[in-house]
C-alpha cells in the first residue's frame, strides 16, 4: 500500500464556497490541498468533500490527520 507524502508542516486555511471538492490524499498535488491527478499510478485516491455553506476551513497538509481532510494538529 502506498503512503502519502507530507505536503507541508502547517494546515492550509481557505475560505470555501459551497460545492464539491477533492482533497489531495497523496500529498503530491501541485494544487494543495486539492487533487490535480498526481495520485495516478498509486493506490491513494482523493477524498470528495461537500461544503454546504461558505466557511473557513483548515485543510490538513501533512496528510496525517485523524480527522481527514481537516487539520487536527498532527503536523506538530
């Protein structure tokens, strides 16, 4: 099984509009925290997330959170 690479050492804060997004779970995307297809050829798939209302989100960037795709402080 493939393991994700650490994309960063801090969460990514973004103000998100309602919609569907795909969180990068592999850590290889050049468009963090979102998928750009870089996972192809691995066993890792992006995580679909539906946002119902406009809100600020701290996205996990270390790929180690127990509350994926949201940061839980695991990067510390």
